[in-house]
């Protein structure tokens, strides 16, 4: 029997690569998107949820009825909630108030308890989702705190799965890896594996305008002046996560809300791939990178598309939302014209 599984968790990983044929056509390389929306929880975070939870089980930290606590912009929570159902755990999540209502509804549909916390307070403020999650974990008996930003198993999940998959899928021909960085786990773990196979592979991180990760990579310092609110969820940070291995990243590019939003919509219209907001961000990051770096026709680029667009219907795919942001070209279908201006 093929493709038959004991439960939904058997579908995690082994996501497909799909060639981009239109959006990145100006880049002479072959560009593949790794579609992490093909995980059963529809994002890359399924990989870390199962990896971290099963490691805790092996250490005897979890037993049926235990509670799993985490901070999340949505995707990690969805994955933890999914794994918790199958394995019989309670799931408590602290999310930022930037998270759209439908994402919160998804989490609740999977039985999670959700706390909504202000996004624009410092990480050490007692109201921040980090502090709220820490407090809940310390007050709840038989609980673990996943702490994805500071958990090396986050890196390890991608070192053991995403990296090897990319290596095999490209027959070892990959020359560039590019991914958005939130915790940094996806890029760091994949990069660590791939650079062990071939140290010449270029690793590019995509940071959000309003985040300090690119600046920290370049200067080794946190520049608080770079911090400002932004709309893209799941990438960029106002603190330095240890799940981000800065030494594995060759260069960061920084993308803004507006161009990432157009790019997300363009990918849906031209490639028929409906990705989340960071799908547009990583592609925008690649196009910006290609403006100042040479590519050849033998180059093989893998861009990680972290999640599915269904979670962003009232955000980046909504003309009304685009208009509210002041993104004037919201209804334009000729994106070639948009990016020229
Ligand atoms: N895109 C989305 C939509 C995400 O939820 C995340 C995870 N926060 C990322 C990108 C970045 O992944 P990572 O945390 O592994 O850096």
C-alpha cells in the first residue's frame, strides 16, 4: 500500500519543488520554490512541531494530558495544535494582535487555547507574547514551552529534513538557497546541511523592513532605530533569536510590506501558486538580490515558500486591505507595470 498513513502526522515533510516560470524570468538561473504548504498543517512549521515534541517525549517531559505552550504568529501554533490532537496533549498559544482573525479561528478549530497579546511592545514587556507564554508555562504543571526562537531543535528539524530533501531534489546541483527569517530555523538548519555538502552554496536570508536581523548580521549590533511596526507576519524580529545561525548566512536582503504584497499576488496570478505573504517576501528578496548579483543559466536557486495563501484571504489577497494600507496598485493585474514604477 503506498501513500497510506496511520494518522495525519505521517504526511509531514517531503514537500515538492516547483519551478517558477514567470515571476523570476528575468533571472537567468533555474528557480525552484519549495512548497511548504504541502505539509498537512499547510506550513513549514509542521516539521519543527513534530521534531521538538517527539524529542520531549523521548526525554520523558511529556505524557498524555500534558500541556504544550508556545508563542506563535499562527503557523507554529497550528502545527503544535495538530500534533497535540494526535498525541493527546493540551495546546496553549500566545499570539500577537497582528494575527488575523481567521488564523486565530484556525487555531481554535484545532482545539487550542489562544491568548492575544500586543505586537508593538518590547520583547521583555510582561504583556509581550514571549512573556505571557513563559508565565503560562511556568504556572501550568506538566507543561513544556517550545520556545522556537531559542530552541536548537528548531534548527535540527530542518537540518534533518528540509536540507536533505533540497539536496536530493536538486541532485546536489543547488547553488543558492533563499528563505525568509523569523526564528531563522528554516534557513539555518537547511543551510547547515547544504553547506556541509557544498560550502560554495550561497545562503540568502530575507528580513523585513522594521526588523533588526539584517543590521545585526552586518554590524553585530542591535540597532533599535531600525525597529518599526510592519504588516508581514512570521518574518523579521525585534530581538536576536539563537535559532538563527548568522554565520551560515552569506547575505541578507530586506523587503518592505508593499512590494512583498504585490509580489504575493503576482505569484498567484502568474504561477497559480497561492502562497502566504512571506511567499511574496522571499520572491521579492530574490529579485532584489538578483539586481546586484550575477546569476548564470547553470545556477539552481531554491526559494522556500513557507505557507499557503488561504490564511491571508482577508489580508494580502483582499483589495480592501491593500487599499487600507495605501498600496495604490492594489487592483492592477499587470504586475510588470507595477514593478517598473
Ligand atoms: N513565513 C511564515 C509565514 C512564518 O510563519 C515563518 C515562521 N515564523 C517564517 C516565514 C520564517 O520561518 P523561520 O521561523 O523558520 O525563520
